[in-house]
């Protein structure tokens, strides 16, 4: 576990989203942790993949080198890794060869054209933010959701944070792929009111092809979480050509019915949407799913509704199209 100069435990946070209603019941504060051990090709949060702080470049916000130029002036490198276009607008930072990751350029930029992804935060700092909205949690049945990236890569810190939430009577939710040793997951789940996790594909090789990891440990951990007694909100990001076929969906339905008992309060089928492209560009990363055509919204929503109905009818599981249905808590 990382610590700051004062010896306090810290974790890297990329974003704190307040008043969210999508990842757990009620009104929530969602905290996104940096670092992930999977590489799903549809991921819309590339800023959470690396476990280190990163710089994102947003040329549209740049004031121009002639008018400002503070980023270049703050860079300690003799041959600055910051690249400008012909009009003096920032276009990229050469991370691979020249940038030392000191982050001074972002700290100097007054317009947010260079953004730091990954801020080191302590438990007290996060609790101060969380407790600002305690009244909303109490009125709506909400709380805090820890997400990522993969929050369980920071399991020790997450455990400390959730203990403080419990002391303050704040509801807790953890969103994780569960692709970690069970002991690491168990320590966090004992403090978790609701677990949000995914089944991306039932075939291990297909899963590895699209996510960079097999699914064996994930499926074992989901079953252990169900046996552990935690309530589970299960999801599948439905990606055309990857996991939307009837064979895979029926295999998923059978697994939920036969292996997870009544632990799953809802199984959500989430439509793939092309998101996060601006963040990929800011990090000089290619969008991994490429230019795959997006199925028209109406057509795709009908397909997901049909799949949800099939899973409910054939397997008796609480399947739902999308994330807008009320959670039966």
C-alpha cells in the first residue's frame, strides 16, 4: 500500500463523481481508482488502466504557446517532450522517450489543456468528500461506490476506507471484475453491502481474446462471493460479435441459475456504446475496438430486451435490459 510523506496510506484516484444514480441504489458518490489488470477492448476509461499518474492532452483548451506557454516553461527537460502544432497549440506529449512524469506542465497549465490523471488521496481526504452528501444517502438509500480501473488492486486502502464508511453509517458498494486472489476480495467484501461485477463471456479463450485475461478466476470468485453472502448486481456489457449470441447468453443464464443461487438481485444487460474516444486521444492511445460500426440504438435496444426476456423466461433469473430498472433491495 502506498503512503505519503506523513506515512498515511494513499491511493491514486482518477475521478470522484457525486450524485450518481447508476452504480448502486439511491444517490451515490462514486470513486474511481487507478490501475487495472484487464484490457477490455470496449473500455471507456483508459485513464484508469495504468497504475501510475498520467498526463492527458486536450488541444481545444490550449491558450497557445505564444499567449501562454507555461507548460513548456515548467518542464525541466532541456528538450521538452511537449509538442505543439504550427499554430502553437499543444498537440501531444512524448511520454515514451522524454517525459519523466513530474507533472509540472499540468500543474502550470491555467486552462486544463494538460490534465493529471491520478491524484494521490488519503482516507480522511476522501471521507471529507463522501460525508458532504451524507444527508442525500440517508434520504435515498444511497452511499459510496468504489470503482475503477480495478479497486481491488488497492484492496488494503479500500478496506480502510470502507471501515470508515461503516463507522459513519454510509452504505457501501464495490464495483470489481474480481480478477484478483480471493483473499484480497474477501477482505473488502465483508465491508460491502452490494457487489457489482461482470460476466463478460463464458468461454475462457474468447474472454482472453477480448479482455486480455481468462475468466476462470473471475467465475470462481463470483461463486465464492455468492456463498459469502454479499448481494450481487451482475452485469454483462453486450458487445456485438463478441458475446451477444444465444449460446453464450444461455450458458451465462445457466451459470447464474445453477451456481449463484439467490445472491444475484439483478442481472443487467448493458448495451455497448462507443465512449471515451476523447480520453484515448488525450493519452495518445488508439481506441482498441477500432472503427467497429455501432448498431443503431433502437435495433440494439430491442435485441437486448429480447435477450433479457429469454433469460428470465428460460432460466428464471432477474434479467433486465439496461441499468435503469429499480434494484430490488
